[in-house]
């Protein structure tokens, strides 16, 4: 979920203190970030949501915007419980 902004043009990258062991992961993260920036959607949905909130008499605290929002909200709610239940199941079935 990316929106076009000017943030990427003004971002600062740390150049000192790099740990070489993480270079492979850093390249993957940088590539994924750049892809998100390059393929970001226009901020129209964000602007529309802000306009709606300005006019709302009682705006909600959380107002997610964009594609895949439903999936992210689902994962925030249920992923921790699913993870915990799978860990507990493996602990209960482990042989002493």
C-alpha cells in the first residue's frame, strides 16, 4: 500500500556503520521499497478520506485507506492469535 509523495526524494540513507552481514537483506528491502515508490498509486484516496473526515461530525480514530486495507486489518486482528495458537499446539504436542 503505497501512495505517491515527495518523501522518497528527501529521504536520507545511513552510509556509515553498515554491517556487511545484512547486505543481502538490505538489497532486497531496498528493491522492494523502490518498487513500492515506483508503482505507488496517486494520493486521491487519501485526499478523499481526509476531506470526508473534515466534514464528519464525529470522525473515527482509525481511517485506513488504500488497496489491501482489509487484509491488513484482518492480519492485525487475527494473525497474533493464529500464531499463538500454532505455537501452543506445537508445545502441547511436543514429546518430552
